[in-house]
């Protein structure tokens, strides 16, 4: 780390050590545990409806006459 906040080498060194100490404390703490949440029912339904709509749209792009 570098610190060039003041003209004094002593103050810059102290500032750099403060920043380094804070960074080490931050990295020393374990990350917070993520709380899993459920996807709301309405969102799931909307996603399925969108997928169904896209499937119909793509089916309409096919040539008529069925699968051969």
C-alpha cells in the first residue's frame, strides 16, 4: 500500500499502517452466510408462462406439414 496524503513521511507511514490494519481485519472476518430465499410463486408462474409463449412463437416459425 502507498500513502501520499501528506508531505510528512511519518504521517504517511502511520496512515498506511492504519489502512493495512483495517484491511487485515476485514479479511480476517469470515464472510457472512447467505440466507437462501424462495422464488415467489407468482414469479415462477410468470417465468413458465413466458417460456410457454416463446415455445409457441418458435413453433409458429416452423414449416407447415409437421415433422418429417
